[in-house]
C-alpha cells in the first residue's frame, strides 16, 4: 500500500521564510469538505461569547483575558496534504504546531499526490502544505541529471529560487524521504558496510530488488554510477516494498531499495546505507505556504518542528499509521506532545 502511494507522488533549516520568483500557476478551485476542519459550533460559541462580553461591559464588570480567543490577526490557515501517509502525518504535525502557536487552522481532506497538494496551495485553494525539496524542484523546473544539485543545501536553495511569487518556504526539516539502498544486518557485518561508499566496486556481488520506478529513476542511477556501484542483476518486478523486504531478508537478493521513511525499514535487522557523499538527490520535508500568512509565533513553531523531526521518527509514525492503529492526526498530536509543544487547541 505504501509503495502504491509513493507512485502517485510522481516520482539547514533557514531561520525565516524564503520567497521565490515568477508567477503563480492557476488551477480551477475545487470545493472540499474538511474531515478535520474546525467545528461549526465555534462560530456560535464565539457569537455567544461576544454577547456575554457586551453584557459584562455594560454592567461594569471586568472580563478576564483568558476568556477571549487568542488567534492572530491573519486569516485562517487552510492546511492541505496528500494521501501519501508520510506526507499526511508530517503535514499534520506542522499544522497542529501552528494551531498550538495560536493560529486558526483548518485541515482539508488528504487526497491526491504531493504534487497535487502543492498545486492546491499555488492555485489559492489552500494556504499551507509540506513538500519534498527535491521533488518540488523537479516539479517546478524539471531539474535532473548531470549538473543538477543533490545536496540538502543545494537542492533547498534551488527550490527556493524556483518558487513562484507569493509562495515562501519555511525552515527545512532534518527528516527526509528519499530512495535508499538497504541490506540485512548479516550482509552489513559480512561485507563491512555502513555507507554507499563502502559498496564501491563491490555491487557486482549483490543482486538488487526494486520497483520499476526506482530502478529507472535517472537521479538514482546517476548516484549509483557515482558510487561505482553496478549490481550483478536487478529484479524490478516488485510493486510492494514489503515483498522487496522479504526477498532481501530471505537471501534471494543481496540489497533492496526503499524510501527512507518507509515502514519497510522499521525492523532493526535491515540497514539502510548512508548516502555519505550526498549523491542521491535530497528530499527533505519543507513547509510551503502563502507569503505573509504566518506571524512570529507560528514561524517559531515551524522552526522548532523542523529542528526536532528526524527521519527515524517519521519511520515510526508511518508504521503506526499504516498499521491502521493510529490516525495520522492522532500520531501527529502524540509527536508534538512528546517534543515539548503545549497541547492546547488540538481539537480545533
């Protein structure tokens, strides 16, 4: 299921927002029902509160500040995400962090690809989402192949430059979601592997299990050539990352390829090899939103999330959500609770 979601996808933190250039793309606006949108009863509650405040003032009574809703002067923040599990839960983390920082946040349905989620923000249907730096750069400019940036900072800077006018990028997270070569713990110990550089000239000893999309990815193929890695054979018939995992575990392939936040890599006996030369294009999570939408408190919340969120934590979150045990919004709330964010206003 997870790999199917990946296929829909097509394919250090900055202290403040970074804007782009060009013109915003236009798409037909689409009406949506918000599964996690703010309850309609809030408007009535606020109306009743105003009446109560008016009566108190007329009566000469002081109204305590805590009674008043503490929302910023900016309009509501409409958060949108894709149906890709990892993208949904990470976007929910950022969205709830904004709410806990005092923003009036509305969550829309999670649907489509990550590119679709970006398009909804670019067209004005929504105001906030997250993206993968490398994928968004490819979507905006088609930058790929020889000479295109692959490092975290290089990809981020090129992506920021490519953003259309009116959209900005928030602080980039440490967490990323890019294709990785993984082996079993036994293979790691036997061959002395910890990073991709350790495979230089030795991939001929291993058979690779992969999806067709990853096996044909030009960026990934370029990275493997850079590491002097040519596998003895490649089985690209797989459609499920779990089948790839089982094939590698069962010894029918010496290595596999999976995305770095895929729950496939959750078991401790599977070892992703570090991209130590940053030859695989970076795919860090980054908030994308309307310029001028957020205040100082909300920007501080984004910086805090981006500084704390790690790839391994997203793996754990994805495993919990994909198992069906935990909705994405609940997993996101739990992560915030465990990382020093006040828990008020989560219900919205």
